[in-house]
């Protein structure tokens, strides 16, 4: 991006323009010369200018009329204008100049040092604007590269992972060797964990690119929670997780996405909660316009961890064991709840319990995640 700052000078007398050019000329500044109002409008169509120095008295279109036309266009509405005039000081004319959108009004002959100082202010502002635009463009390109990398990585890992998992399943069903079965089970479990990480990376890419689509349907949230809990209940330990439901727990949501949310919350509660106390899942449908869900387990979360619990990749900062994930589960879960126009919060209090609370409108307008700055054509999943 060019750092050249353009200044427009509009005057019907060529000697005045030559004098202004000698006054403001320096490296990094380009002077655009217009000898009439119509000529100035043509230049403004093709150039972004930091400042316009406009003579008031010109034949045909005068400076005030030019300023009014500039203020009427979205492209030139915010261009600062300094009026230059050789007429006597007149309060009415000065007021009309400011009314037309001038930032200043100078009478000829003016002090060149004063004009140069005023010009320098707008030059610096334009240079800062160009610098910020460069930084935004660089950050946009970096985000695009990172998100494209995540998406491609997720897609390319799916096929070899599926082959590894299927091979492990075949070994488990065909081999009678205990050592082979143990190795196959480890491969299957590790590959399954890696597959979940890939799914999380793809969800992040979809969320950031605005391509996360929801498929709402009418369902019973309590039934969904019971199905998720059944998957986690070890055989013979049916009281490890309890589910209670009150009121009408039906609504219109994306069942697959809410299953993902509940699976994450119940799994975390079982992993980090005290094994001596059951995990409690309560679904409350007593309210007319929303359904609330509470997931409660014994154990507390340190305040310094709780403050960043819903931030992506937080797990990598708080625990380093081999079973740690990417730290994206709770972040994705909260974003999925938000996409249903709901909310999720965590409470970890002195009574020794941690509680996640969800609120889901029964029939809220489902929201797409914020659209990224990327070209949508690059994001087809």
C-alpha cells in the first residue's frame, strides 16, 4: 500500500497553485491541481485525498458549491476542506464556509508557516490512517491463512484417521492375542481423540468464516440429555450421572449441535469432578419462553482458570497431561449455545461444587456466527 499523501488544490489562477505547490511540496506528498470545481470533482473520483485547499471565488462553480457537492457524496464527505479567499473578512461568508463543511477559513495573504502547520496535521492523520489500513490488511491475510490451514488440515486428516480407526476395529474383532487387542484398543482410543480434535478445528474454521450451519427441528431437550448421559454411564454404574427434568422441555433447536454441547459438559464433569459424588444434570422447562439446563459436579475451579475457561486453547495453558485436548471444547460449546441465541455461564462456589448453566430460548431465531473478512468462495465445507 502506497504511503503517498495526496492534497487537492483548487484555484482558477495558476500562479496561486504554483505558490501553494512550493509551500507544501516535500517527499511523500503529491499535489493534485484543479483549475475549476468540475475538474476537482473529476480528480476526487479517482483519488483519496487527505485535504482539499479550495479557493472561494472561482468562475462557474465557486468554492462553496464545490464543498456542498463534496459533502453530498459518500466518497468525499469526510475530506477536510480549508477555504482560501482574497476577499475582505465577512462574518456571513465565513459562516457560510463553515456551514458548507470547512475545517478552517484563511484569508489571503496568509502566513505560510500557519498554513504549513495546518496542512501537516492532516498529512500526519492520513499517514496514520494508511498505516492502520496496512496493519488491518496484514492481520486479515494472516487470519485467512490460519483459518485456511485449519480447514485444509482437518479435511486431509479425516481419511487417514478413518483408515487407522477401522484397522483398529478389525484387529479388536479378529485377533485373539491379548497384546494385539491392547495395542489395538490404544490405537482406537488415541485415534478417536485425534478425530475429535480435528472436528473441533473444523468447527473453529466454520465459526470464524461464518459457515457454521444449524439444522433446527422440534425435539425434547430432556430426552437428548438422557441419551448423552447413557453414552457416558459405565455398565453397572447407572448412578454415576443423574438426570432430572421438570416442566415442558421441548423446543426448536439443532439436536446434533446441542448433543455436542451436552457431551462436552458431561464429559468434563466426569473427568474433573469428584468420583465420590454423582454428576447432576437438571433440565428445567417451567419457563414459558426458554429451557434451562444445569450440569453440576463436585469440585471447584480456581478463579484464575475460571476467568478464561471459555477462551480457545486455554487447556494448553493450564494442564499438560497426555489426555489434554486442544482446549476448544468449552469455547465451541458456548459459541454453539450463542448461535441458538442462548447463553452459558459457569459457577464454582465455596460449597465445593462447579455448575454450568445454560439458557436456551424455545424458538429463538438461530444466529449465524460472525462472518469473517475472508472471501466466502474459499470456504465451502
